[in-house]
C-alpha cells in the first residue's frame, strides 16, 4: 500500500471545494497534472475512490463524502498548530534595564506592560540605584541616566528633562528641617539643591528612597526637593527655582551598549520606554 502523505489532504479539500482540476490547481498555485497525480496517490494510500470523474469536473464519492469532515478537521488542526506556534514566536530573551528610582513605577512599568503581554518569552529585569551601573561590564543592557557617560562604546539618546521643585506639607507652618538624601558622591546635584534651601543650623532627615522622602513631607517632617510629577496630594510647591534663580532640572538619557544596538529584544524594550517618556515630556518637566 502507498504511504499516506498528509499534505495531500490540502489537495483533496481544494478539489472537493472547486470541483475541477483547474480550479484546484489555481487555488493551490500548482499544475493540473500535479493535482491529478496527488489525488490518485491519496486514493491509492487510502484504498478507496474519493472522486467521480465527469466531463464537467469532479464530484465526491460516498467514501469521499464520509472522509470530508475528517479532512476538514485535519485542516483546522494544522491551522491551530500554526496559530499556537505564532503565539510563542516573538521577542525572546533577557533584557536588563537600570534606571533612576522615580521612573520605574510611573513610566517603565506602564511602558513595558503591552510589550510583555505580546511577548511571553521576553524576560525583563529592572533595577534602580543611586549610582550609575557599569555598562562596559554589561551590568545592564540599557540604562536611564541623568548624567551623560563620558566614554565607552555607548549610544546615548536624550529623551526628556525632569523638573524639580521644593515641596512642603500642604497645611500648617513649613518645617525648617530638610528631607534629603544620605551623603553620596553620586547624589551631589540633589544634595546641593537641598543644601541651598537648608536654613542655618536646621536639622536634616536623610532617606535613600523617594517614597520615603515623599511620605516624610506629607507627614510634616520637613521640606524636600522632589520631581514635580511625583508631588501630589498632601504637598505644596514652595519653589521651582533655587534661591539664586537657577532652574532645578536634569536630563533623562537612554544609554545602550553599542554592541547591543542591533538586538531585537533590547531595541524593543528601549523603544517602548523611550516612547512612554517622550510622550509624557510635559508631565516630567512640570511646566
């Protein structure tokens, strides 16, 4: 007995639906002789006649009619296999993104939610730190930074500007205490801003998370220099410039290791994050 060829199922269905060799050949983008030969091969493999040959075309035999629902079920099963396979084909692998704390929940997570939903094989790791990661050691594939790197095989793209202001509790007298960051060389800019608003001899409250600083202001512990977009209910803007008139703002730059620019997974995460930040520039600037 001739071995059954599963691909002949397509030919059987095309001829059953079209009713002529030429119609089936056109649907399959094949030749008439090829369609005829494959139908004969399928009949030999199954051991039954599938079609009656007429001058006007082909019609199914009783055996062909009985097999038609099974052939259509095979067709549906193959389509379903392709559909399920395509669901798992996409952007895969790990991308490590380093960020400043303020952008993680407000910008990065919303930006990546649709991308991750469409690509179940994409593994993203986000970490924030007050110190810049070493991109040359591949500690991260991407980084959102406020200080431009000075050297190395890095691609830098400025996305927006983050504006800052001095905020205090919404009600009551403003405390003299300054809420700020612990001493660190990497935090020289925000520490300098805080120091500019500090009254002589006033105490500090230092905490190394923005969430902690925001809560401290809301509870009346002190005043703090905060990003405008994070200041909300329970706070009052006291100043958006330093005492000398300087604007408090910092650039937001997306840094990519040069070796990874062509990586689809890295590029997809970079573009999703960049689009979210660029689209919300006004919110970030606080103007």
